[in-house]
């Protein structure tokens, strides 16, 4: 049974719709959502409604820092991101806000752990951006595979039984065997705002039976998503980032 992982959707309806279609076309039967459903993009209501619908159908979902900021003014966001969160609060109804507030920081589905950011301190929203953070995250759990997002850049780390940590920059759309005897940390990249220079939406597919993971890229109407941001009066550079994959 293939599992699709979607992270950092960031209110990008066009990207999320395209990824859902692509994942189903590839045979995904389960969905795990890794947080940051809102922020930056033009369609927070649609994305949260779709997330609620998917959870109602059996998908798993964890909390992201932008989702937490909807009900928590103390979350540390930069000025433009905070502006968008303020705008988003006015767009979401009570049921949508309550849904986000009730999401867990982590989900343990042994032998896997799902979290938005770093597993060692999920509430601190630490970016897993290097071997040091990856080692801390892996040390905090006994899971064979930890899957996270937050950094918006796909990455894969593994730790040997002796504690040696390796880092990989994964190729897109190529199955990667998760070799036994090692523990793995997969950073999913972003559906709604990639930052690795490729504007195509990013998500993960896991085949638990084959023990393989695939870093998928999915083309979508980036220009439409960027224009929607401008049409809502949000900072234009969020749209520019989509076009550049930055």
C-alpha cells in the first residue's frame, strides 16, 4: 500500500490539487499530511477544507508552525508571513480554526514517526537543515523512518547502527531503497512553496512493502497560483518565489 506524504501546502490550491491527482495516478492509497496548510498562498479556506475532508476519509495530519500561528500570536514568524496569517484568520471559520488547533505535533505509527519539523523538540519548529539537526531528530526517536517537512527542500538522511550519519540529495521520481540496519529521516520538500530552485510541487511516496521512498515532483499551474496571491492583495514576492522555486 503506497503512502503519499504532503508537507508545506501553504494555501496553494493549484499545487495541492495537482499533487493529489498525481499521487493517485501513481497508486497512492493512504495520505499523511505534515503541516503548514496555511500561510503564503491565496486559498487557505479550500486547503483547510480539503485537509479536513481527507482526514475524515482516514488521512493522518500533524500541526505546522503556520497552522499553530492561527491561534497563537506568539509564534515566531517574519513580518510578511505574520501579515498573511492575520489575513488568513479572517478567512477561516470557527470549525476550520478549531480543526487546526486540535492537530497533534507528532504521530507515531510504528515503525514510522511523522512530524512537521524536528522530532527532538517539535514545538520549537527547528529546521532540519544539516546533519547536526538530523542527528538530534533521529536520536529523539526509535522509529526506523521519520518523515518531516518545514525546510521546503527535499533531503534524506540515514544513520548506521554505529551512529554514522549520511546525507543524500535525492533525485526526483527515482525509488530509493531504505536499506535495513539503518534508521532514516526523510525531509519531504514542499507542495506549495518549493525552495530548491525547482518550482514543481514536491511530495513523497513510500512503499512500505518494498521499503522504498520516492521523491516526487509534480508540475502545476504556477502562474495561476502566483496571480491568485496578487489578486488577494498579498505580498507579491510570495508569488515571485513560486515562479522561481525559491
